[in-house]
């Protein structure tokens, strides 16, 4: 508040300012606004994804704040690779590079669920088999490192493996991994019984409803953004089922 | 009688010369050289850490480092010089002379601009070892305009706040926001963000509004130009256009504040 006290009453009246300064100001401001309006709208470019640096380098670059750097990098990755209306362009996105980035980001902040949510729900939606497979394997491998905390994304990739990749053995492998590796009592029982859900003769929508409904009911997902993402996913599957 | 025949530009030139000389007196040149050498060492170290693309990593690291170093050097130099002038009553003395305030302002701006030019040239000479001359030239022109924007912004903030901490914070916040605003806008419109939530919609509107009045610094001085030689004439036109317009706008705002200032 001292700053504003020091400003108070120190100024001359506006009439003391020469007219040409006001004219100068109005012209410059108009030019700035017109210049901005004339620029093309910013778009995300899949081709811009650079190679991920080594984890050691990222740790140095984080200046002792790896968690913050992880969050910022995740936003940066999200900012140019999954935008409204242009996700179709990400057919061109290099899935190996994407996996590298997600892996590094997760290594900086192992407690974060964000890279796994992004891999299983955003990038795995890209209609490219190699991307879906690479993302699924990424989620699975990362899950094995900390099953009791990283199980949430596994259900999505198991359903994806069964329906999008048409690979039931792979889906069952993921589900078995869940039942074999999750030991915490805090994880809902149905999450450990994904195999039964997958073996039932259900469509993708029904399975997703059970899984996402279970996730939401369990209170595991609290972030409004993630709840929105899950709801959007169900809506998309409903639209797909209607066709 | 002799004063009557002086060119109106004469006070501006004189003030600019004195301001530029201050850079030499305050040992700015050795400081810039030390920072430059540190950057070269940092880039070499980063290069040794990499398995592939060592040259690309070196160019990216030194480009980003020199950009932020240049911004910090010029910002702190301008703020420090102006605070000293305020404290030493040098500003009162100059304004007691029969010269318009605008001459003082433009003289100062020209002096600081010459220092920004010197820093840019020095940085570019080193960057020639890391990238092609055309791309270094584009990077250099862009850095010069970026430093010019920071210089004018620093002057404006100091005229407004009169204190170094407040002025530096304001410059830093505006600079940072100008660098990340495009990314924030893209994230704000992403599908993961909840739609029709008032706070989000409001934030998107605020960010869209800010984009109209802040310079798009995310399109300035890209290390990518040095690494992949992707800089084009369109980038050059953009940085020159945006640079000229924004320095003009900040100058007008600074003059408005300066003319209202009671000394």
C-alpha cells in the first residue's frame, strides 16, 4: 500500500500534458490493437514437438523445483498438441516423442497423475493404432512402477485395447496386471476385477460407463477438469454408439 | 543567444551520450562479457549431457540464456540508472534547464537503446559460432527490439512507481505475461477445460483482452531459429512491426506519466 500512498497527490493535472502526447498515445494504442487483430490466431502445431532432453538436464533446468517444471511442461505440451477443432492434425504427432516427453514429465513429478491421464484419455484417442499402442504401453509400464497410485489410467487403456485395438488378450493382460499388482485396500474392488468387465459381452460404451461411473462414485477423481474430461469421453462414446 | 540556434535534437543527443557513457562507467561491458562466457560454458556443458543433437542443444541453451540475460541486464541497468538519477537529484537538475521533458525522455531512451544495441551485437558475434549468419541476424534484430521494449517498459514503470522493487516487479510480470499469454490462451480454449464455467470464461476473456494490449513476445527471439534455421522474413516483419508499435505505445504512456510528475 505504501506504493500507492507515494503515488497519491504527486501528479500534476492531466491538462499539463501536451496535446501531442495524447494524440501519440491514441495512435500508438490503436496501432497496437489493429496489429494484434491483424495477426493470425495462434494454432497448435504437431510438427513443433521437439526431442525431449535428458532427465538430468531437466532436473538442472528446474532449478531445484522439479514439480513446478513438470506442471509447466505438461501445460506446455498440452498447449500445442491438443486444441479445440484441430486434434485431427495430431494424426501427424510423433507418438515416440510424445511418450518421451510424458515419461520425462512424470519422472520430474512421480506423484502426478496428469501425464497418465493425458496419455490414456487424450493422446490414446488419436485414431492411429501405433499412437494408441505406444500410449497404452507407456501407461502400463508406468503403472507397474507404482500400482497403488497409478491404477486409474489402466482401466481406460484396457477398454481401449479391447475396442479400438481389437486386442482382447492385451486388454486382459492390462486387467490382470491390475489385479496382480494393486495391493492397497483403498483402491475400489471393481478396479481389481477389470478382467470380468472385459470378458462380459459388452460394448465399449457400457464398459466405459461402468469404469468411469465407478471412478466418479469412488471419489478418486476430484478435479473438475478431469471430471469434465471423463464426462466428455462418455458423451463421445454415446455419439459413436448412436451412429 | 547561442542556445536559440541549437537544433532541437541537440539535448536529446547530449542526454543519450551521457546515458551511454554511464554504461561504460558502471563497468557494464565486463559484466556482459562475463555473462557471455558463462553462457558459452553452460551451452558446452548442456552439449556434453546430450546423447544426440549436441549442437542443437548448445544453440538452444545459449540462445535462451542470452535472451533472458539480455533482458535482465538491460532492465536492471535502466532501473538502477534512473533510481540513482532520482536520488542524486540529477533529474531535477536536467529539468531545471530549458529543455522539454520529452527531450529528456527521448534522450534517455536513445542512450539506453545504444546500450541494448551494444549488448545485442556482442551476443550475436558469439552466436555466429552456433548458427547461420542469417538466422543470427534475425535473432539479433528481434533481441534488439525486445530489449527496446523492456527498456521503455522499465522507464515507464519507474516513472510510475519511483521505487526499484515495485518497478522491477511490474516489468517482470508484464514481460512474463507477454511471453506466456499465447500459451495460456491456447490452454484456456482446450477441450480439457470445463465449458460454460464463469471463472474460466472470464479468464479467457481477460486473456484475450490482454493480448490486445501486450506485445506477443512469444514470437520474438526464438531459439528455434538458431537451432533449425526456421526464421523467415515474416518473422522479421513481425518483430520489427510489433517492436516499433509497442515502443511507441510505451513511450507515449511514459511521457504521459512523466509530464504529470511533480519533482
